[in-house]
């Protein structure tokens, strides 16, 4: 997914690097999901929006607008909405 976003921006990714990039991306998404579970899915740090939510939102914007199904990450879906 991230590789597709890079391609849209004109950045070519060597084919041999794609599995490592996708593995890191999956790890980041799973970490974000775990943090949201820990905080009941509302926000990253406490019960209101903080700079952490804003920063992560912009870091994940490309991923969130992709065609990826977020069904397996219900807390990310709720946080994004």
C-alpha cells in the first residue's frame, strides 16, 4: 500500500525493498491499533485530541485514504472517523 503511494508521488521503489517496506508498514499499523485499544479507541494519549493524534493522523493520511480495507483494525477506523 505505501509503495503505491510512493509511486503516485513519482518515487520508484526497488522491487527487492517492497517486502521490507510492507512489513514495516504492517508493524506500524498493528502498533497504532494496539495503542488505540489501550486507550479505548478514542484518542492516542487520553480522552481528548492531543498533538500525538494530529501528528499520527498526518503520518497515516496516505495509508488511511488508500483502498486498503481497515476492517481488521476497528480502532483505527473509529479513530479516523
